[in-house]
């Protein structure tokens, strides 16, 4: 994916190191100069966020991240701040040793980390322990330092990456710092925006260290961030139209006792702009759906053969919400996946796919959470979460469709390996019905003629931003149905400036 909007480009660690190396080699920027720039950026970030801070404790590791920290200590001392510097090792590597010498030359002293020593109290703790230099669980004195930074009463600022977080995957294999803010250098690392990265980074800031564009040019970003400017893709509707112009979604689901799931998916399709929406469900659910939302055409389908006529009239299928995996659900699923219509597959539709996949199925989009993804890929949830980027790519390739891997930092992938990441959403969305809503949104966009990729990306984005607007900073107790009216705002481009 070629860089177009740099600040929405996500890179792997090896790619960032290549950019660094190019800047040093071709741009003739010395490594110690890049460290100085990182130190200036880190100190400016600290002063901007906590201008009243007077006492700093700076924790420095032996590598480049520690070098940034040593030079930041020099700047803070020159500004008259009280600085305590704690180093994890007696020596540093490469340019970081030069930075260490600069701190000594400035009259600074170094405390060597000890097993039984607590960190000095401070207004701000600066984390310069690891940066991108770790993908394993921290051990020994390093793990103790992370725990003590976490226990400290001051604010926590991480340089580049919170220590203990794998910058490639967003997975924390052991103890990891939960920072109040993280300033990332050179380029966004993809792991900052998904999985444990969502809890570890706090507020994020990027500084490219004035590296010339030539060091980035021609390099493909590994993934991209979804931004609200994508809502501009929704065309202004002509006035001379009718409901048949915007597609007909058929939601298939709702085993006994599960009427709410297809009902939520169906209304989400309507709110996303579909012209017509039907539901194929148990006969007992028809009256409640008609009573609560008469715009939805509910059909009792206790005989699976009755589904064929409904599939014929539909333009897009949304299969799985509340479907169940027993005889009735399996029979409807089998007819739907062989119905020859574009389809979004979720929930029990995915559980059935895991055990009954066949090459003649026509699937447009799948939307698994990590548990469903694990069943689809034949592994455990931990294996999915250790590398969500690899997992979503495997899903898209295996089922030859667009895959949405839900969770903190939801990912979208296509079979060619293209990946997009949604940085919006909140923990209140970890509640019943949210997945049904997303299925309906994506199906509604697909019915309006969008490609599976655009439908998935815009659907995930609209779903997450609607969740943030509905929560209003109060995520606990958020209901899936709370998102329906904000969703209408999103698909019409009326999105609050707070998300810019």
C-alpha cells in the first residue's frame, strides 16, 4: 500500500528501521542527530502535556531508546528541572553510549537499577527502556523497572513505544507499561493501535524527526488507519430515486429466543441506507419485529425451503445473527451460502463455516471476533491475538473474501493482503448485539453498490464512530441500539469534530 497520507500509514518495525537507515545513509543525518531530535520532540511533548512538572524520573535502557532518554535528561536539566536518571545497565550501545556521555558531561548522575530499590518520586516518569527493541516478555531487572514505573504516582510518558509492548503486533507477552502518553518517532508502528496497544499507549503523538520524504518514498506501508474523511465517499443522493435504487438486504437468523439479533442487524441496514430490509426468522419472532420496527419485512421461515424465494428477491444476504447451529440454523445457512448472492457472514454463520466450508460458497465479508477467528483458523484465541495482522490476512486468504477481525483496533483485510485498522471505538462496545449491528451496517452498504472492501472499511468506521458518539465518554452501560441514530449521522457525513 503506497504512502498517500503519511500520518495514516502504519509500518512494521523492520520498515521503520529501514527508513532510519536510509535517512542516515542517503540523507546524511547522523544517528546521534536523530537521537537529539527525538529528545527534543519528547521533551516538547512532556512540557506541552504537563507544563507544571518540575521533577522527572527518566528510565533509560541500553539501546537507542535509552539514548533518546539520556539526551532528554540533558534538555530537562538545562531547563532547570530536577532529573533523576535510572539506567538498566552499566553501559549503552552505539550512539546511545555517546548520549550517555552527554548526560555525564552535563553534570548528571546515573542510578543503576537495583532489585530492592524503588524509583525516585517524580511528577513525570519518562519511559526510555525498550522502545521497538523487544518482542519477548521482559524479565529480571527490566520487568521490575516496568512494574515500578507503573506503580509510580507521577504521569508516565513513553518514548516511541511503551516498554513491554510488541510494536509490530500490539501484543504484550509479559508485563507492559500503561503510559498516559506515547510519542512515536519516525512513523507510526502498527502495534500501537490494536490489541494491548490500545491500553498501553495512552494519548498518541507522532514526530517524524524531520526525516526527508525521500526516506519514505517508494515504501509500502504495511497497513493504514481509517479516518473520518472516508465518510466523504458517501455520494449525495439524487432526488429522483426510489427504495429499489438502494438494494434489498435479507437478514437470516433468529433461532428461538434470539429475535433481537436479526432485528438489530436489520435496523442497522436500514440506518446505513439500504432501501429494503427483510428478515428470515422463526415464525414466533415475526410479530415482535413487526411491532417494534414496522419498516422491517419479517418472514417466518420454519421450513428452510421457504428461504429460497426470499433469497431470490434480495440483493445482499446477512447471515448468522442469532442463527444457532442446530438443524434449523444449519439448513438455512446451507441454502444461504449456496444462494449465489453477495453475503456478509457473522456469528453462528461463522461457526458453521468453520466446520462446513466448501469451495462453491460465495462470501463477500466475514466479521469474526477473536474466538470465532480461532475456530476458523484452527488455533486458539491467544494465537489470534499474538499477531492480529497475520491472523486477519490468513482469514481473508483462506476464505477468499474481505475479513474483519473485531476487537480493540478492529482490522480489515482483503485476499491480496491489504489491511486497514480502525482506531475508534470504546470498551462500552464490548456488549451484546454490537456484532449484529456491524453485520447489518456492512450489508446495508454492500446493498447500495459499494465493493466488499469499501463496505467493510466504511461499515467498521461508522460502527466505531457511532459507538464513540453514543458513549459520550461514558462507555459503561452502552447498548447496541444506542448506536442507531449516531449511525445515521455518520453515513450522512454529520460527524463531530471531536473525531478529527
